[in-house]
DNA sequence: CTGAAAGCGCTTACAG
DNA sequence: CTGAAAGCGCTTACAG
C-alpha cells in the first residue's frame, strides 16, 4: 500500500501538500495538484482511514446499534438501513451496523474504543439505560424512538396519530366493534416499550372519544400466539368486526385464527396490521391491509440529525414524529350487516 | 479520556509496561501489574482502538459485507448474524455489518481504508467480481457460498443433498408428480446465482434418477408471483401433488395460489419451502413444512474460518457443505388418491 | 522484569 | 501557495 509519503516523494512535494489535495482542505496550485493526483493514480494511493482518524480525532464512521440479537428483522428495517447508509455516504461518512444486544454494558465497550464518531440507536425504550450511558459518556447520538425524556432529540413514529387514523378508517367503514391486539410488553411493571404503550393508550383514548367499547388483547409476537389472540378477541366480544394488530408477526396468526374459527377475512372480520410494511402484508392470504412504518424517512432523518450534530451545523435538534400511511390490502372492508354479526354470538 | 500515558504516570511505570498488561502480552511483576490495574480503574482507562490499530497493523475488526441494499432480510440472516457476532466476540474480534450493494467498486473503497482485518462475503455468485477483487487486493476473506472456483475456501449450504432429501421425503410419502418452483435467475444468460442453479440441477438429476417427469416453474421472489407459479404448475401438470419451492417469499404465494385454484394444502397438494426458516414457515396458514438453512452453523464456521486465516492457525481452509434439515409443518402430507387427482385434470 | 525510543500514516497549526 | 515539524495514542523490537 502506497502511503502519502510515497505520493509526496513521487510528486516532489511535501506530505502536507498531498494531504491538502487528498482532503481538499486547502488551496493548492493547479499544476502542483495535478502532479499529485497523477502520482496518486500511478501508485493507486488510498488514504489510510485509521491514521487519518488518529490524527484528526474523527473517524467519519457512524454506527447503527443494531439489535440483531433480538432477532428483529424484516423488510421494514432493511429499508431503514438502506436509506440510512446512502444518506451517510452522501455526506461523506461510512455507516456500519453494530450487532449488539440491548445492553448498555456491551455498548459502552464498543464506544470507548473511539471507533465511531456517533451512533444511531433504535428500539429505544421509555427507560433506556443505553441512552443514559450515551448522555453520560458524551457520545453524539440520534434516537429512533423516544425515551420518557422527550427533550432529547428524536425521530419516531407517531403512534397516536397512526392509531387514530386506523380508528377513523374503521369507523368510516361502519365498524363499531373494533378490537386491539398488541404484543405484550415483556415487563408489565415497567411498560418499557414505547410503541406498545403509546399505541395502546391511543386506542383507549380513541375508543373513549368515540363512545365505543374497548377490547384489548395482548399476545406474544408470533403467528401462533396471534391465533390465540383471535380466539380471545371473539371471546371478549363475539360481535367484533374489526381488529387492529400491533405486531406484524402476530397479525398472520390473527387472520388464521379467525379463519379457523369459521370467520372469513374481511367479509366477517377486518384485520389491519399497523407499524409494518406492505412486503410483510403481502405474505398473508388475504393480503393484509397495513399501516406502514416510514422506514426510509426515519433512516434519512436519523442519519441527518446525527451528522448535523457532529458537524455542529444544527440549529434545533429534531423532534420529529411521522405517522404510518395506510395501504389497503385485501383484509379490510366495510362492516358486515349487524344482524349477521349478532347471529354469530349465539 | 485517559490515555496509556496517564496510566503510566499514575502507576509510576513506562507506557510500554502499561501496554504489556493491557494486552497481556508480556510477563509483568505481580505488584507492578496490580499498581497499573489500579491506575487504570481509577482513570477509567479504555484503550484507544484506533491508535492500537495504527501501531499494530491490525484492527481486530471483521466485517460482514451485508447486502442490505437488496432488501434481503428475515429470520434466517438474523440468526446467521447473531451467531457470527458472538463467535467473533469470543475470539476477541469486533464484528460489524457493512451495508453495501453487491458491487465490487464500493467494496474496494471500503477495504482500502484499512479499517478491517478481513471480511465475510455472503450471497456469493458463481462469477463474483467482489471475490476477484478480494483475491487481487490480498484481503483475507471467508465465503458464505461458492464461486465457480471451488478451490477457494467456502462454507455453503449443500443444495444438492437438500434437494435430494426433499425428493426422498416426497417419494416416500407416495408422491410421483413433484414440481419445482424457483426464483428466476436475474440474468438467464449468466445463471449466476449458485443456490438457484444448484437446486435446479439437483432437481433435474433427482427426477431423472427416479424416472419421474420434471415440472420446473420460475417466478420472481414475491408472494404475488408465487400465486402465478401455482397456476403455472397446474397448467404444466394438472396431476401435481407436491411442490418444492426455492424462495421463501414465493412459497407463500404458491400456497395461496393453490387455494385460490380450489385445491387445499396439503390434502390436494403438498408444499415444501426449502432454504428458509421455521419462523418464516410459521407465518403461513397452513404452517409451511420447511427445510431450514443452517444459519447459525454457517455464521459460526464462516467467522471461525476467517479468524483462523487471520491468525495463521489454519491447516486446511474449509470446504464445508451443510444440508438443510427438514422441519415438518402443516403443508405437506401423503400423496392423495391418484384417481381423485386424475379427476382434477378433467 | 522494565524502559527508552522508533514508528504506524496521517492532520494541522505555524512559518515562510 | 508550500513545507518542516509536532503530535494523535498506541505497539514492539531492542537493550539493559
């Protein structure tokens, strides 16, 4: 590997001057510059990013702390990553994913090394030890999601509005028995998963505001448990005609569960999966109507926020909320005739 | 941030000695060592990995070139990543994912910087420009998948055996009309996607060996196209009773397609999705029988191979093939009565 | 068992 | 517009 020194010698200049043209950081006489560029090409010079990082106190790498260990995956997160990576690249940063568990300790180890200039945190919890560590260690970061402290900069899904729009959609179609199926919060005392807490409370508020009766069923986030959830919904209210599901895996089971109970979707019951993607919805039969997480937008805004922070060009750290747009599939439709629904319960 | 120099001063030793205890790289007198450790704790010393990398010519980082830009995701790859990361950590390496397109040029840029000691490449194609670049640039690497040059070290799924076992499974259940649905190779001239090429040819060979008639249908890798594939299968052979699907997304559509054609799964037609995961299979109704990609094993072996290579402890670079174990779901069963099947075609 | 010193390949005031 | 030089925080022969 040729070094800057090799280039300097070949071009007959100092390494400082080479550095100036490599980084485009100072005015250099045109012919000097072209001699240097020629030398660089001849030697296939590539700057050593490690040395640059050490000298400049910046690595120009940002990391997404990637909770792969929780086995979250799917098209939604891929879109997020894709967009985040391309935005980072446009702004001159490398973007890496760091597969870590949601564990503050492991994270600290990684950050301490000075390998990255800043991090993007996702799956943020309402009380999140990682965020505390980040603040305390003075590491620049951007949050996809919010903690209880909403004064920190964040970019998040607007779960309240999303759920409100789901309710609007169903009530306008004539539904009045609308159930809510959500992934159970792992720790019922702490209620730490923001998206679950926020959607559930938006559902409750929205139903109260509409004078409708609430039916909330919690289940694990798997298709198998979704099937049980469908049975639970029918047990709680046999006249249910619409279900909002807050877990893309459970949604599949909810549809199956209704079918196995002898109901058809959407003729007897409509199912709407929220905070997911059309790609996931398409795996179901009937294809699910979905409210899609704005993954690309979150990726773009998150990376932009972090880089703004790093470069000190930020005026107001962002507090952005984006709702999930509704994309119709085959799993929702008008409320069935109420007499027929009543008959169901007998 | 405290540096090694700070620690050395506080402990009253040279920075060389501090380095020896930090890296456990040389014998140090017990009380000197404990003085140093105490100083490190008091100062919350964390080694600067960038400086270490520059001085030692090793970053102790390995990267997975992650084709996120192709929007591949899913539980399979998550398991791969999880296992790979933990194996790397056990052996003292950091493991990062580098979201890149399948593009040799972008890859070179990343490698040239000297940020990683070696890389793991996945979604390897039969003719893969990235592999050529890697060889040419002398970058240590491990392959998940194979190129045409099987003398390079690799870890891959044994597609031939997997398909052979799928055929065995079906013939033992009494099926004789077994179709194969595969994702189309994007470039039909080059036929560059190893898994698709290898499974297809194993299917052909296996059917010939059994004296059975081949039905091969290609489609895009989406549920929608899978539905069409089901129709195509029935058009090609109305007496089909079993289908092997080589694309986990299309498999959902194949099931739907049969159902929409008035056939039930598995009573009329069995569907087996290969090179996927049970988690994906569980999203379907009926739950798919699957042959599961050995993701964790691939992750473990791939990382181990790379680190062995980096540390020069390798005897024989690996050439490992692992078959996909069969996990029964609800979508396969014995061949239906042949008279009934015949009636179907009229 | 410990230390002085060179060196990794850059960046960046500073001087000219 | 260009260069000499210090410095980033480590590692690693080498000497003692």
